[in-house]
C-alpha cells in the first residue's frame, strides 16, 4: 500500500481514470470499449512505478 501512495500523482490519475471508465460504462453501454480502455489505463497507472526505487 505504501508503494501506491509514494507515487501519488500517477495513483490519483489512475483512480480518476478507473472511476470515469466505470461511470462511462454505467451511463452509456454502447461505449463499452472506451470504458474498458479507461479502466485498464487506470489500473496501469495505479501499478506503475515511475521514479520509485
């Protein structure tokens, strides 16, 4: 958990991307591919380790 908050900029961008992807899917089922892309990008951002050793 400490790893996620050490790199707070990408973690916060990832959380926003995941939430927006879920909301996009809930509101417009025809944009499922875009919603899935946003969710996967958010997961990638949350688990990224840019500049963390």
